[in-house]
């Protein structure tokens, strides 16, 4: 679980850095980078939560 928290913090920091760099330079590649990091972080989080739910469902059976 510690690794997941560290990954989440890094994803938030990378997204924020991309947004800040976009605001400073107006270069859209930073905004695209921030969106991609956010998108893949959400997908990863949904997969992890799905696996946790599946694990609990298997334990109940």
C-alpha cells in the first residue's frame, strides 16, 4: 500500500508540474503530458480498486 501511495503522490506532482509549466510557457505539450499522466493514474487506480473488490468478493465466497 505504501508503493501505491507513493505512485499517487508522484502522479499528482507530475500533473501539477505539467499544468504549471503550461501556464508559464503556453506550450500545449505540457498540458498534454499532464492530461496523459492524470488519465493513466485514474486507469491504474480503477484497476487496483477493482482487484481489491474482486479479492474481497472471493474471500466472501
